[in-house]
């Protein structure tokens, strides 16, 4: 199976390099079009053709799977009838290329007022620093270059379990192939991360990221199984909310991802316990934006309280209602409307219901009390030994929250990375 996966990858890559011959339509004869991997900068595309008339314009058209829309660029060309063109598709913050992503493309050539298209090509962007092996099963593929095949197979099993378990919780089935690139350490993974480009921070260590809807990259420094659970939970969440509307509050997006882990990070637990003890947790509306976690002191509380809020809804009102909440978001409802439709309270009501469940007094809102319209369930208070009922249990390592993109923040990591930080960013 591993050899087959590698063969398919090679076929995909070669298809982007194979010369395209014959296009003699409208007096244009394409001699070759090629795609050359230029990691970590991007991919360089070239075209060589003959035209019966002087060329007026050449455009390079492409699409980046699975999330990118069609786009075009203006290549650098030399010659008038014997023409060589180059287009450098760079990996940038606005057009980020992740290893494993596939690009389909073709060229438009205009001469004598007529426009023709070359045959389409396809290529895959590679991190070609390493000799990758793959293991695949049930639509999930793990790419790895270090460690044993047994370790990779264990991760494959964890990934399949996460996709199934979180798919059941969120009411969706991931019906597309999912890729996981497993790096030996965070240093090896650094060139493939968007988070570091968006918000580079000294002393920050990134252990995982999801940039596109079908691919996760993770490092093996600390508890790769839990990093994988977090990242795949984001991918499942994307599947559950797929459609034209995607305006989830940050506490819901990240709370679900932490719920997918075996347990929250110790720093998350400690930060939330301290906030509850001092009666200083975030408001639910503040948690709607990941920007509250931009300073290192708030990261643990942001993730801990987001998880606790999601767990309160799931444990207190049931998984079916939680799926109804996601359906409301999928249909385009705003946060207040979605909560009111499913639970009978808005964000302020959710906040006070959650506060009551952890033993805090209700917070006065707008000069009065935001009362939930339904009884508040009693949920076991969030604590250091407390784990969500939907979470997987134990790996013998330190659980680690991971990431997806936009606002970058940090959280302290124990053990080998004491004094360092893990980058945690919100998925787009």
C-alpha cells in the first residue's frame, strides 16, 4: 500500500513535468510545458512554443486544490514567434503552498486576435528535503521520513479513530482524502508553516498546523497523537460547516479541537482554574475572537475556557443539540441567533449558564441579568483531573493543542520545551 501511494504521488508529479506536444491549433505549436518544484519558495512553470504569428499575450491560469479558486498570472516571456515563458508561483502569506497540495494549470496564448489554450497539467508541491514514505488506510495517508513504520501506523490508527469519533460527534463524514505530514521535529517543519510567516515570534515552537481543508502538518517533539487529534478535529469541523457560510466564533472552533484531544494542556487547565477562583474568566463575546489570546498570558485561559464552554454544551445539553448548533451555523445563522434557536439563550445567556455550572455568580449585562430561558444543567466543574467524555484517553505523553491559521498566539510547554512556547493559531 505504501509503494502504491508513492507510485501515485510520482505519477502526479510527473504529470506536471511531462512535455505537452502537438497543440497546433490556430498556428500555435506547444513544444513543452513543465513544472519544477522549488521548495520552500514555490513552483516554477515553463512553456516553450512556436507561433505562426507574433504573440500578443500569454497568461498562466491555475487552481490550487482543494480550497483555492481559479486564478491567473502574467508570465515572463521572451521571443515573438519562438517563445519561452516562465511563471514563478511563489508561496506567500496570501497564496500559501503546503506540501502535498496539487496545482492544475494551463496556458492561454493569444496571437493574431485568436486565443488558444494548452493541454492542462497537474503537479504536486513537495518538501523535497526528505525521502518520504507513506501509509494509507480508509482515506487517510500519513507521510513520514523518520521513526519506525510501527510508529507511523499507530498514528494512522489514531487519525482514523479521530475522524470517526469527531465525525460522529459533529454529525459529518469526511468523504475526501486527508493527508498528514509527520515531521521529526519542529525545526524540520518550520519552512512549511504559515503561522510563523503571519506572526513570527522569538522563542515560539510550532507543533502542528492546518492550512487547507485536507492536510495537516505535525511535529513529533511532544505527543504527536494528541497534536494529530487536535488538527484532525479542525478538519472534521471544516467538513461539518462546509458551505458558503463559515463565521464560527473562535471559542467554538478551538473548543471543539481541544475537545478532540485526550485532555487539555495543563496550562489551559491551570489558567481556567485560576480565572474561576478569582472570578475573572473571559466574557463569551471576548472569546469569539482569537485576538484575546495574542498575549502569552491569555493563551491558556482562551483555550481552556473555550474547551470548557464546548464541553458544557455537549455534556449538559447533549450531542444532538450540539449538532443542531453546527447546522444553524452551516445555514448562515449568526452566533446569537444560532444559540437562541437551539438552546434558548444568546451569548450572554450562555455565559451566565456556563458561569453557574462552574460555581460562579451570574454577570450583570446591560444593567440587568442575562437569564437563560431553560434550566441550567449541572456539569462537573472543569478541573485538573477532569476530562471531556468525548475525548480519547491517554498516550503516555504530554497533550498538546495545535493550530490553524490567522491570529498567532503562544502557550507554555512543559518538559523538553520548558520556557519555550507552542504556536497556536486559528484556522481560516
